C-alpha cells in the first residue's frame, strides 16, 4: 500500500472506531501500524479518562442537570469531544443506541448520564454481564416500567423489549415467552429516592423485593423452572439469535448501514458472511465484546467498507469539533453546541423510542441536511480554529498551489474525502476562479487562508462528505 | 457523622442550613465562592447555567437558624456593565464596596453595598495587569485587591481602581507556583492562603507573596465496600465505615480556604466532599462532611408548596445523602459569631457550623 492508502485506511478506522482524527494523529498512527492501533483502541485504559473535575469547575450544573436541556448534553458532549479513549466512547454511544433510554420519560439527565457511564465502563466487556447490569439499572427499570411489574400484576414492557430489542429480535420468541420473562423480573425495582426539591437531584438505587417476586414455575424458550431474572438472561444469551442480533447491530453501527431493526426478521443482512463471522466470534468468546470488535476492525469487509456508512449526527458534530479543535474546555455557548446533534435529528440522551434512532439514509431530510451542512461549514470556515489552522499550515508548507492541487490537498486533509468526478469538477471550477494560491506576502496569505476556508466549506457541503 | 465534632479542645457544632436550588430569589445556583460582608452578612457568587441563567451574586443576612434574609441580588447574567457571564470571585473592602470577578470576560466589576454597578477593570491576556480567567478575590486592609489570576497561575495585586501593584507566582507545582488556583483568604497578619486547585494543596504566602507553607497532598477518601455514590463522583454513602484509614492531610481539588482568629485553617476539599480543618501549623485536626439534618427555612417552603415532595421524603429509606456536602466550594469564618459557613455547591445551600469555645464534655456513661 502507498502512504496515502495507509492514511486513508487509518482515517476510515478512526472515523468508525472513534470520531475521526486530524492529519498529525493519522500519520502517527500509520507509523504505529494498523493492528497496533486497533489494539490500542481496544484497551482504553492505556490513556487517561476524561477529567470530570475540569468540566465541573466551569459547568458545575452539568453533574446533576435534572430534566431540562442543555446541561446534560453539555456533560455528554464534553466527554465525546475531549476523550482520549475514542472506542470506549463510541461503544458507549453504540449501547446508548441499542439500550435506548430517553429523557422524554425519565426526566432526569443525571440518571441517563449515569447509564452512559455504565456503558463506558462495561461497553467492551461481556455482553451478558452488561445485559444483567442494565436489567438492574434504575433508569432502564423506570423507562420500561419494571417498577410496575409486580408478582400479582405483571407488566410486560421490560420483558418484551428485552427480547425484541435488546437480545433476540422479533420472530425469535413467542408471546408466552414475553409473559414468562416478565414474570421472572417481578420484584426488580428501585427504592424511593430523595425528591428533587429543595436541594436538587439524588440518585435511584436498584432494589430487589422478594415479596413482590412471582416465585412460580415458568416455561421460557423451552426451559422450565422457578426462574428469576438472572436465569432468563442466561437462557437468552445462549440462543443463536442473540449473537446474530448483537452482531448485526455492530455491523450496522461500525461497518455499513443495514435496514432498520424492525425489518431484520424480514430482510437478510447486507453481508451475511460478515455477520456470521462476527456471530461465531461472539459465541466462541462467550459474549465478550473485545474479541468481536477486534475481528470486526481487522476484517477485510470492514476495510473495504469505506464511505458505506452515513454519518450519524453525533458523528458529524463530534467529528467536526475534534477536527477543528478549540473545544477542549467547556465555554459559554457549549449548551447550544451540545444540542447540535438534536437539531440534526439525534437528540442524545433522548432517543425517540426504545427502538433507538433510525439510521442510514433516514438521518437525512431537507431540514437535517441543511443543519448538518450549516454547522460543519461554520466550523471549518473558521480559520482561527486550531484544527483548521493546521490544515492551512500544511497547505502553506506546500508552497504555490494550482487550483487542482488546492482541491486535491483540501480533500486529502479533510479525510481523505473521496468524491466523484462531478463533485471534483465543481470544486475545481470554484478554485480556478481564485487562480494560483500563493503564500509569499501577507496579503496573499490572508486571501489564501480565506479561500481555503471557503473551499473546505464547499467540500463539507457535498453529498460525499455525509458518509464515513 | 456526628452533629458535634470534638477534637483537641475544639468543638464544631452544626447549626443550620440556608438556601435551596433557585435561579433567582431565596436560594443559590452553584456557588463558586463567597465572602463576608461588614456586618455578619455574606455575598455568594453563583455560577448558574445555560438553562436557567441563574448567574448572580446574592447578598444574604445569615443570623441564627431561621433568621436568614435575602438582601439583594446583582451581577446577573449579561454582557453589559454590571452583568456577568461567569461570576466567580467576590470580595468586600472596608468601605463595603463589592468586587466580583468574571472568569469568562476576565474582568473585575465593582458594586456598592446594595449592588449598584460602579466601575470595572481588567482586560484579557497574560501581560502584567491583564487577567485570564480570574477566580477568587480578596481585599487587603490597605485597600488593595488581590486577584487569583487562575488562567495565568499567578496572584496579582491591584489598587481599587485596577492599577497593578504587584504580582507573584507562575505555572507549576513547586513552592509559590500554581495550577489553576481557585479561592483565596487572608489571616489576621495579612498572610495569604490560596487554594491551589489542580496541585491539591493550599499554599500560605507572606503578605509580600513569599512562600511559607503548603498544606495537603493529593488523595481520595477510601470508599467503604457497600457504599453507593450520590453522584458518579461521590459523595459515597455507607452504613459502615471504610476499613481503610483515611490518610492524614489528603486533599482532592481544594477550592476554598478560611482562617479563624486562632489560626486554624479551613479548606473545602471539593473532590472529597468535605471540609478539612488544620491547625495553624498545617497539621490536620478533623474533617466535617455535612450534617444538614434539619431542612433550611427556604427549603422547607419548597416542600410545603409541593405535597408530593413530603410524601416522597417519607418513603426514602436512607436520607443520609441529603445531609452530606456535595462538592463544597467555599468557606468563610465569621470572627464575630464564630460561625463557619460552607457553600455546599451542588446542593445549592450553605451549611453553618459554630466553633464552640467553651464546650464542656458530657458524662461518658450516660
């Protein structure tokens, strides 16, 4: 492979396993090697975690923000933008998408942030452990009404979504299984928390109430016994459908866009062999996520999937802010900044339903597309931001640039971004209007810098830039 | 913890709580610092947030339990003169003028005792007399003002009109060096105490800015096996004490400092959710963790107006979380009343303790 190919592949890895990387970082990672970078991403403990104290010094209300935006989003955005553990944060976002829990009902960003922290901590660990932990997570319990699931009066909300959206997928269980699973989770609830007035929010704590648990015999997915919630999870993760369901989620999130989840029992995977390989790895490693992720990122199907994934709004915003820099400290206005994914259709910490967000082309409509382009264009057009300045500096080091060179270089330094011939022609026509780019006088530097910013704005407005 | 803590001839007795979470009026919104007024009153600088924009300084009469009163509010959110974006430090001079730092605008605004804007000074930068994210502020008896120029990791001394008089300190962790310092106070001899936030210590400097002593080193409180966190960063509540001994003198991001007339030093150990007390030599005496077992007057008003709140309170199994400090940011000692007042920032209240001087121990076999 040429150096450019190496850079392009590393950029692909960092866009998917993280939120992109600037050229300096990409070059350092290429020098380190692809497989070594994958290992580093899989072991986030090698890098320090985000410093929460710095966030709280500047934005103290982001710790217990209550139910009104944007301070909960400020907390989450700060982690996304400043993390040195990109895959850990990406996996937290993945699980937030799968175990979708929202502020619309919970009315408490504190609890949602606690759940995200749980995903950070356990997101690359064992899926079975994570499923058991999320079963006891008070935010999830409230979101899916398991606090109203009593031994004498069963509520099936949690039991149903556990099977339909969190483990097996529709078509792999019966209504009787839903009922029996729900019975097994009776008594799994939380204690009354200290109310919000007058001193602000306090946390929920999981509580098991044996007197409210249905102790009768249940028959679930062909097994019969006096099951409790743990038994249900043990049976669920042994189902072949479970491994396939989780691995299809991984494929959709990290490799290439799949149909929406409700269609998965109707439409086969885009790449059945890839999902099967991941499934076998998942099962062979007894639900450990790290080996599956390693297999995914080092596979040929992943390396060939460049630009087959439409960026989610979180990827658009976080990727842009990490590229342009200047947001390492929370500053006034961070609230509006952290709400940008919401304006593009992905209200973080508040997914539209337990099904999570619809992905792929469904991210795009006329409003969301304009929000994406306007936001990114405003950022990359600000040549005072350090990441944009770094691009300008690299161009400057190249000396005099012909219009075609300017276009190629900007495309390269923004990704590399791969565009079609028509797009390139339009970009080049614009660059030709500026003529040669020179850096030899202050006036030329000023003009060249401005034109670079404008060309970057044109590039991020292209169709191709919406893909990762 | 006990309501009364007795150690080495000193007794600290919890008195009452003041305030509630409120973006305006009778309450607080994430206090960053505070200072004593000239008459037992207190000024609190509230950071607010981008939802409620409760940034402001409020002026409070303290008094005994139930005697608190809101006297004034000023330095509210905005760009104009007399408004603030990120209020941080607050100090009162001998004439009753109130100085407020704005961490974002890198300015110092001056108000009269009733909160009327008088003047401001300060420009952003790192040159002499410029400011970068000013935090705490204190007025010297001679009328000069010391500003914790936190972003520049130094202290700068100004006249009341903003003319630079002196400066000391630079970035680092050595003697007289700072890492994002926060609060500041003076003792009766004019020595300067600075909460050196990211260096996890308090530094004592002479009135001329010479290093004299450092108090504290980095450490986190041990957590008991069955503890649960009130936030993911603590405080950690447990029905049993931690088996591990608390190492003496540890601090985790200290934010505020006060000194009483005997020279005892009070430090808000922000990241460990407690108030640490040291003797004048810097030896640890004890710590207080917050004991707000009685609802504040204004807090009770919130509950009385929302009956569901009281219903919920009556169902809570462990109410201890309610009593404890959660990221306390500031402390002042009132020598006239012997009150130790702690800004319990995440709980948007003040907790008041009395330093009892004539405490007589009780009969142990009661």
